[in-house]
């Protein structure tokens, strides 16, 4: 009788551990997916900000950033 009770307890414990392990793995995958979505949103926001800054640049700023050397074309 004692052996059967201890075997039943052991099985119950194994079941609980596997259940907890499964829940933790599910939580891990959910957190990973959430983190990836957050990174994608941040990346999209950075791209949007860069485009907005580029769009609002003045002609002088664009000219200063240009690699063209006007001395080459001056005669």
C-alpha cells in the first residue's frame, strides 16, 4: 500500500511539473513574440522619424550633405 501511494504521488508530481513547464514555455514564447513586435514597432517609428526629418530639410542642408563638388564644374 505504501509503495502504491508513493508511486501515485510521484506521478502526480511529474504531471504538475510537466504542466508548469508547459505553461512556462508558453509564457516564454509569448514574451518573445511580444518583444519582437515591440522591436518592429520601434524600428518602424525610427524609419518614420528619419523620413520626416529628411522631408523637412532645407535646401542648404541637402546641399551641404551632397557629395558633389561644385569646384569641378566651375569654369
